[in-house]
C-alpha cells in the first residue's frame, strides 16, 4: 500500500458545511492507497509517516476540478467556427469528425483527457462522439439518416479516457433513428457494458447523451427514459442552448416532462433559453443543470439564469465543454467567466460569488453526476485527486481573502502539480503519462492530411 503525506499546505477542502469552503491556512493531508486517510490543521500528529512527503511550502492544495459537461474528442479542433453560433460551429467541427476512424477518435480523446489533467481537471462527464455521424440541422432537428459507425468508434473513446488516467462518466448517444427498437437498445447495452468492464476507480459510470433536442423521432424521450430505467444510467441532454428557433426548442421540454424524465438522474446541459415555467418544473422534478459559461460566451449562446435556478433549489454543476469551443481548458477562466457574465446580467455583485463558482466546479459538479461520494472535495475516504497551486509563482501579492484569491487571482500559470489518487500526473503542464508524446504526435501527423482530403474546417 503506497502512501503520501502532504505538509505545509493551504488547504481548500470544499467540504460541505465547512466554514469558508474548508480553508485551512496551514494544514496536512495523508493519502493511503489512493484515498484520503486523514487531514487537519497544523502539523501531522506525531508518528505520522508515509512512503513520500510532499512539502508544498504554503501553496494551495485543493480538489481537482470536475467538469460536468465535456467533449474530449474535440481536442485537435480548436479555433474553428469563430463566426458561427452553435449549429454552424457544429457543422465545422463535427463535420470534420464525421470522417474520423476509431483510431483517430481514440488519440483525439486521449489528447483531450491529458489536456484536462494538465489543467487541473481530474474528473469529467465526457460526451462521446455518437456512432451516427453528424448532419446539419434541418428546422432544429437532424434528418436521422447519416451512416452508423462501428461500435469500436465509441469504445475507443472510453479507452482514451481510461488510458489517460482521467476519472470519467461515459456519456453515450442512443442514435434512435438508426435500426429497430431492439437494435437500438442492444447497441446501447453493448456500449454500457464496455464502460462497466473497466476499472471502476476510473470509469465512474455510464450515462445517456440526451438527443431529444435535435431528434426527428417524437418518442426519443421515451427511449431515453426506458434506457435510464433498464440500465440504471443517468442522462444529460444538450437543451435550450442555441439562440435560434427558441419556441421550437422550448416546446420540446414537454417531451422530457411527459416521459417522466424530470428526476434526480436527469441533467440539462446549457439550459439557457428557458422560461419561468420550465425552470419551476425542473426544480419540482429534482433535475439538475450543467453550466458552461465560457462555451456559452464563445458561441454567443446567451447567459443561463443560474442564480435564479440555485434560489429554487436546482442543483448546478460547471463544465468546460469542448476544447473546440473554449479553446483552452482553463477552469479558472471558466469560473471567472461565470462570475462576470452573471454580474453583468444582474448588475448585482452577490448574484455570483467566487465561493459559489468554486463549489460548482468541484463538489457541485460531482453531485449532479452522482459521484460526490468519491470526488469533488478533499474528505477522508474520497479519492486523493488534488491540485497544487502556488500563489507566489507568479506572485499575486498578499492573500487578503484566500478563497477569493484562489478563484479570482490564480490561473494555469500558478498550477504546479496535479495528482490523481495521490499519484503525480502533471507537473508544470508536462504530463507524466507515457502516451502523452505519441498522442500529440498523432494529432499533428494525422489530422492535417484528413483536412486536405475532406476539406479544411472553417
């Protein structure tokens, strides 16, 4: 059994009920066999020993970030669709992936997962690129006759997360326009089985990539609800995101409501073009939402009414979305974007505070994913997933309000080390994973020839 003792840490535990998000000016943490065994203020109790001691000399030690909404396969497609809103951007980015092989998508996902880890994100809800290739939208819905790729196209994406060493929830599209009803469920069952065959300390669960928003089948919600019940999985739907065809989007909320989806296993991603009635029904049903402020700004989607949702008791997490639509997987930038957007919208500084966004991007995200018993905060028994963030390199000055400084003044340049299960996975932005160099080389070698063959993405 391996062990690690962290000393002289400015701890941010983000434990529920702890004052100031569990901030401790100087503390220690003991890790045994990948989990937090003990932690506290001051020096470790006499006689505390470990195989390795990490003296952080006053740096922050905080939970690894949890991204509750991510598409890791997009890591090689940054900077695209800058003049487009959601669907035009999708045509550019997903139009490119429609030509990718299972091997291509593996390396792209691995590259994206390593990018998350290098930027302090240790757990992600990962939407896989569906087996049915992308089609341009027609009146807010897909035609539904794009070719269906082999099952390996999905399983290799899950493999990429695992091989990177990222903890993940695997989100799978059901592609309900491809095949008979039995074939749809059998295909989904095989995808879920692959994920569940993996090490459960990394593959934290399977989920549905909700596709009702753009499905041409009116019973798509019933398919998803049946799969949730049959396979014991959660569901996150991209919903009410784009500023186009808003009444049509809003009308589709009734499909989920009438199918009985609005429970604690249902999440709505983005959830921007809402109405008071939609928000109230979501709160009453116990569903949650995932907020992607940086992505929503990049794609000109709008600003979700997050303070109002929180006031009604809706559980909220935060996601970094795509590398292709946030371009830098920066959780500090994402938190600040969230604060700034909400304050600009409400003209009320207390509508979104640093303490709130830090919780939402860690424990809050873990809660909506149903994995908060394992990740999201530094508490005894949870996985020892943490970041070491040095406020003196570069120096940000006195820490008058440490938690607020952590959110508002820290950045990726202050991030020195990232640990998953008490094991160093990144130091000064350099991955310790033996596949990191090959992942980078493969993207640079393989993607440009595809662009030359199929057309350069916009």
